[in-house]
């Protein structure tokens, strides 16, 4: 289902920038998940008293800057789908291969890892969430682990909620495309109003940011607004406005409208920033790293969680130590995930292709 009367080419330069953008958004996702002080253990929570400046810094980065990541992924996914004709059956089959199979494998893999680790006495203390004690599950718990329809509304490997929602949006892509094609201005207004004003959809498999930014991506294609049009916005004023919106909740208190406007601005700002990379060598290097973005997204979460828990047990809880842990543990996890991807791709290419949906 294509959008009618659409001419939406992507230049080689914009394609390379999209790869860098994807890498940047992946890094931001990891820092969203790194936003925690202390840690929960089966034996009890370890609470950490942190200075206000450290809490504000974590809020600024993880609850501010990094929140542009997932909406940016939804928007670019819609742009890449609708920019050229596609057949619904072929696209869905492709997405089941590139998203559905990794979704099933990674959820199953981590369920197996948790179950095995929970049989080891000294490791049991790391599993504080009763919903993730595999041995106590009934049939509905198993179903919920893969669909995430109750409780937290997340699958077992909870970052995969994005993959689940993306699959659903691809399933609905002909219907959404038909509406966007006929009522682009109405869709633009409704998507922006819903994003800035509403709390959520109430539908476990259609998060508000997913459907709003998917529609916005489709509208960009329908109206022929290329992503490079962001470069017309002067970077300094855009950055100043973005910084003000990031700091406002810390200094004066936030609101839903301001937070959502900040996220929307961040989606534009971080793509605009990719224009600053003018060196072909740097662009190529970042493009190569970007091929591992999906692998980092798939592999980072529980590795990050358990590394943070180990650090809380083993390292001092001084403010400087907490700051370094917050900054360096995610960076180390990203580097380790990339290294694992490199080894798997080189030594076990079929397995790597299966885990990552054929990417790289």
C-alpha cells in the first residue's frame, strides 16, 4: 500500500546520516535504561543517597535528552516504509523475519538464562522481581512474557516492547497509510495534538509515541518533506530552545505538554546534529558501527541491569563513583555488545543473522 503521488527519494548523504542517527538513538536508549540509583535484590533494596546535582544530571540525560530515541525510531521506520511502494504481504513477511524471529528468540533466550541462574543459590539474590521467577509461572504468565498484555505491559525482555509495537504498526500500515494519504493535514494535526496533550492510548501494543510518530513519518512522506529539511533550522537557536526545555523541569518543574514538546524537538535536533559530521571517514566509521545498532538494542538490557547490580555490591557509593558508574557502565555495555556482535557475525554468521533479523 503506497501513498499516492509521492516522490520521496533519499540521497546517499541522507541515508548515511540516517545510519548515524540510528546509532545515536541506540546509545540514548541504553542511557534511558541506565537511569537508576541503587538496586533491588531478592534480599532487599539497596538505596543510595545521592546529591541533588547527580539526580538532576541523570534526569537531564536519561529522562530528557535520551527520550527522543524511541520516537525517532518510530518516525524513521514509517518514513522508510512509506517512501516507496510496498505490498502488505511481502512487507509483513519481511518484518516477521527481521523483527518477529529476533523477538521470539531473545525473549526465549533470556527466559532460559533467568531460569538457569535462578537454580544457582548465590545468584538468586540478583532476581528481585517476583514476576520474573520462572519456576512459579502459570500458563498466563508464559503468554504475558511474550505479549506483555498485563502488569507492566512489557514482554519479558522489556525493551522489545518497541519491536512488538513496530510489528503491530506494520500490520496496520495499509489502513494507516490510506488515512494519511487522504487526510494528511488532519493526521498531522491529530498526531501532534495527541502527542502533546494525551496521556496514552490504553492499548498495550500501540504506545502513544509509537502511533503518533509513525503517523508523523507517514505525513512527511505524503507531503514530500525530506528529512534534510531539518537543516534549514539554524542549529544554535534550535539547540538553545532544546536546552531550555531540558532544563525547565529541573529548575521550575515540568508538565506533560512541555516534556512532550521537548521530546519532539529532540527528535529533530539530533537528526540536525548529524549534519555536523562532514568527514567521509568519520561518517563511514559511524556507519559501520551503526550496523550493530539492532544487536546492541537486543542484547544490552539484562547485561546492563546485572552489571549495575554488581557495581552496587562491589564499588563505593560515593557521588563521584555513582557518576562514573552511570556514565561508564552503559558505555562499556555498548562496547561489549558490539564486540559480541562482531564475534558472532564473523564466527557464527547464520546464528548472528537469525538473532538480528538478517542485519549486517
